[in-house]
C-alpha cells in the first residue's frame, strides 16, 4: 500500500482506529515506524540523508564485499557448516555463500590453482588471512558480536536496533494517553520503569512479564508502541510476535528477541487449564538461563534468556494463575474505546516526533532503584485472575479448607485422596465432581502443608498427610494419629481448638 502519512491515517480513522482490528493495527505500526510516515515533503537535508542511507545500504550488501575483505566480514560456523556475517550478524548457508560470491573467480592455493567455490576458497585461506571459525551462534542481548561460552567462541545474532532520536520534544501526549489507559499511578509508574529498564539495560533479565488487558480498541497497543520503537527501532528488530496458538509451534524464532509480544492471550478451559501459564513460565524468568531456538534445516542453538514478554488480551480472564505466582505484572484497563479522531491524532503525533519524545523520556528515566529480580506488584487484576481462574471444584474445596468444615474439620487429611474426593463429592449438594488435581491445588492455595508419607507406632502404614499451617508444630506421629481419629477430637488438636 503506497500511502503518505495523511492518506493512511485518514484510512485508519475510517476503519475505526488503530486498535479496532489486529491487521489494521499491525500495518499501521509497521508503516508508522518506517519511512512511510516520515514528514512530507522532504527537505533538501532529508533528501541528502536518504540518499546517504541508500548508499550505506548498498555498501553493506553481502554480495558487494570484495574478495580481499571476505575474511574481515565473515566467520565460519562449525555447528551449521555455514557463514556468519560479522556486520549484520546474519547466518548464510554454504550454498548461499557460494551464490552470493559466484561472480568472484576463486582459485585453490593447492595444486594447479584450479577453480574452486567461494566457500572452499574462504576455508582454504581462513588461517593465512586471520579468519575466524566459530563453534556456533547464540542470541545475547547487550553483548558484542562475538561471545565466549564455556571456552567456545560464538557469533551473536543480537544487534542493537535502538534508534537515534531527536531531543527536546515533549512527551505529554503519551503520558496523557497512559493516564487514560492506566489511571492508577503506582501501576503506571512501574510499567514506565519496566520499559525504561529494558531500554537501558538489554543485558539484564526482568524476571516477569507484563499482561495488559482491556476492551478491544481502548489504546493498549498505542500505549506500548513508542517503547517498542525505542527498543526495537523502526523495523522492529529484536521483537518477537506470536499468539497463544503459535507458542506450540516447534520453531523458536520468536525467542530471538528482547521483547516478545503475545497477542490475543487466552487460556483454555477444561483439562488444559493452566497449560498456557505453564508453557510461558520458561520465558518469564531466568533460570532457565538459556532458551533453545529450533531452526528449520539447522542445528538448534541456545539463546540467552533476556526476553521481556508483553501480553495483550481482550478477555476477562486471559490467564489462569495461582496465588503463589511471581511472574506476571497484571494490568487491566477500564478505558473506553478510543475515539477515532483521538487515535488518528495520537498516531500522527507519533509519526512527527512523538516516538522521539517517548524514547528520550524512557532513556532519561532513573531506574537505579528498580529491581528486575523482585516479584512484581500484585494488582487488583492479579487478585481477580487468581480468584476467577479457579474451577467450581477448587472454589468449593478452598472454602471448606479455609473454614475447616467437613473432611477438613480436624485440620489434617491423609490419602488415599481418590477416596477422600469421593466422600466430599457425595456430601456436597448436587454431587459436585471433585478431581484429585483440584484437591491438591486447593490445598496449596489454602496454604496447607504437605508433611509427606508418615506413620506412627500405633499406625505403621504410611499415608500421605497434609495439615493446616496452625498444626505445623505438631510431631508427625501426632498428625498421623489425628488422621485415624474419626471421633470428636480428643488429641492435642482439641486443646488448640479450645483455645481458639
């Protein structure tokens, strides 16, 4: 689509704004962040800069590297039998390398100087021309083009894409939009810290992700877009982009990123509940220190885990998390759908210096007190996710456990848990089905302690026992006896209840 900025923005407004449809939003973001939305018409200085940029692009084309300079620009990768460009950090297969330099006449240094392929010539002259042979490749944000790991030298596919920006612009319009989307000051300020820290410290892992939920079209993407521009540049380098379904894809290219955008996040119901949260755990925190990137036709490699996942969702309960969760900074916007005229004005401002203004604001923000390893703030939305994500069986069990009624009256239970679940099920109104997994999850949510397989002198058969936190000072033998006491409590627990 060949559109200038004004025509394109008018078209976006007719579609209902950049937030209304993902396709419109993505195309708007791509075009806005590229030269397609630069100021029109160009000044003479801008024309000269564009011509210089084009000349620089042509100079950097792989095929334009002279034969004498090949070993300065390329390194051989042993793991892949391929070649790594030391300038733009791309990997080219042996066949691709031969195709790039097919125009160069290459002769072997051995025998009668017979003609050889460019890759054979490169390999033959690697030692005398001080070329490099790398053990493999990696992706390590913040590191140099070559990194050392366990004695091996690896080529680093990460290349800083943070753009230069014009200083002295006012970011007030973005701050106003942020206040509309996230009116709670503490939540908004922590989000700013996260974005600024990721911008300033690419080599450090933030040990949680950001979940931003709200109605479609309220401005969630528009809030994050300038920060993505500041980190990933106008062409969104070092940004991964997937939806929940694509996370199950066998290929791992989306993990070659500093920021991973998770679009339309939505957990499933039924037996697969919490499967999405479990799938995302390795991406949210380190350890794991490395993430395996599976590539078509090439050997997988380990990327340094420095991802910042940012998830967007329009769902009321996009993710099922536990009360012990430390991996999500959960934000929910109550903002209405953006007015199309306001959305158009905001993105026009982005295209004419707004991105620069936000980049300067984030670069200058003091993040010295921000702790990337600490657990994020527990927001009201976080508590809602914990509560609303529970199944009916879990809610019933947690209520019984916390009130210590029914099977939980003594503050201690024991296996076999399938029989226990059946007794609870038959005693509840309507015969609510009680899966064993729901019981174990409810015990964990209520803070009951797993004291292991225990026995006593009177009861030598071992049973798996859980007890309430108030009983943790009792001996295991006492707890085992309490399990077998099916009459009114006469054990030490009775004294505890009498005091209560």
